[in-house]
């Protein structure tokens, strides 16, 4: 539909006659609810005259669009209040009642403070180490995945949080293929969700165990990415949203931190590694501007702690040293606040949307397009995963 005047108000619609020919109807509902219409069938145009405040007349020409039935009704064109906006409150109430799920994975070698950072993010003891009685820290001979689930409620909003830990990653002398158990676990969750979707009688709400975000911990070496870092993020960047962080950033000076972050961004670009948030998923200019600022700060240099200290009469989360206190939530000390805002306060729903619409959809299309798939296999056999291992869908994986 082409319009000669872009500064118009009112309703522009198209109606179809019984004979199939398109006619135009232009309605302008002002305070007197008057209707002015001037149609010329030969030209198939509608001219609408609208009196301006100065008493002048504006003429708008709206050309016909065949087979189009559409009218644009703006706020000023309504007779009164309809109540369409109330649907937002309805959606809010249903979401609060049902709650939502968020699954986060932490990956990195031992001693980088993964458990402490997760506890700091959610200001509660949610890590596996904190929830296990008589926990004994020891280096695992192989990479094993363990998950712990909590139901967190804040101001009436319920969140089912699952934290997946990966003890043993990067701790061996030979770390060849140490990412495979993690890849297997992520694909198993996609497989489990896909099977639930393909059931004839599906559940009203399918349990979502898919990994929505993977926080990858980089050691504060001050140099560049290690080969294991590059290989891990390159392989898993296509199946899960990765957010890299520099662990224990208080061991670096401000200058060392800035130089290290720049080298990491260069290594990510040179190796074709895409971390969250990706440019191709930005939906509008405002989101692009926000995400560009985030991309400029990645990887986040973070410090985690669950201990409070008194600073100028206020209790703050921080790490106490003989030189002073490193405040976790002080942006001048570290970038923990930026990480928390990204994961929880601004992009939590987007992380879930990217998981569902991009990563899971890619897996689903690949599985459904496999040449050896038949409908009889959907319910009676185990599909091989991408890496050739079988999915165990009747249990909670190998947790």
C-alpha cells in the first residue's frame, strides 16, 4: 500500500466486493466521528480530506492493493478504551503462576571459582559444592557432569534453576576430546525435548532441561587463549550460548586486564568463534546498540565471593586483602555486575529464545532430515546423537 502523505492519521483499509474487485475505504474518526470519502473507481484511488488546525485542507491519496484486506487503526481512531493492553497483565499473571525454568552450565578447570561465582550470581548456595554434605574436593580422572536443581522464589516469581557442573574438565595431562561428554549432555537434552514434542499425546508443558547458557571460565594468565579454550568454544559455540569470563580477575592489574581482554577478542575473531550475544540475532536497532556495548566488554572480568564486609558503614560482598577490599558489585573493581545483568536482568529470556529458536531448532531440523529416520523409530528406538552416542531419555542422563 503506497501513501502520498506520511504524516496521516486515521484508518486506511481495503474492502473486497462480491465480484472480486478491490475497492478502497478510508475512515477518519475525529471528535465529531465524521466520515469523508471521495472515490474514483476508474483510478482506483481514495482521497481523504482532513481539516488542519489552520483551516487548510490536506488530500491523501491511497492506491488500491489487490486482494488485500487490512486496516490500520491507531489509538486516536478508537471511539474509546478497548482494553487490549490488559493482555500484558494476563500474560504476566500466567507466567508468575506457572514459573519458568533456567538451566546454566559452568565449565572450566578446577580452582577458578565456578561454584563461588554461581552462588554470588543468585545470592544463595546453589552450587553443587555448597549443597553436598561433607563435600570433598578432588580432581576427577574423567569429565563428569553433575546437576543440582533449586526452586527460587523472589517477589512471587518462581524460577526452577538447574546448575550443571563439569568437574574434571581441563585438569588432566591429556585433555584430548575432554569436551565430548559436555557435547553429549547438551545433545541429550535436545533429544529428550524432541521426543516429548513428537509424542501423539504431548504434555501440556514439556519439561525444559536444555542448557540455556554456558559460562566458560578462563584462567587469568594475562596472555592469550589456550588451545583447549579455542577448541572448546569453537565446537560448542554452535550448539549452546557461550559467555566467556575471566575468573579471579582481582589477580590482574587494570592495564593487564584490558590488554588480556583485547587479546581474547582478537583470538575469538581470528578463530571464527561466536559467543553470546551474536550480531546475527539482533532484532532491532535498539537491541543492536545494547548488544554492541555488551560485546565490547566480553569477556567479563569477574570476582566471586559469598562473604560480606563492612565498608563505610555498609555491608558489601567482597574479597578482603591486606591492601583493602575488592567489592564484587562495584563496577570500578570488576565486571560482575555486567555479567549478572546480562544473565538475569536483561537477557535471560533472550537466552532461552536463542536456545529454542536457534540451537534446538538446528538440532531438530538435522534430526528430522536424517535419511534413516522413519516414524516407527520415533517411539521405539534410540536415535544416535551427533557424536555417535546413544541418548538415554528415560533417565536424567548420566548425572
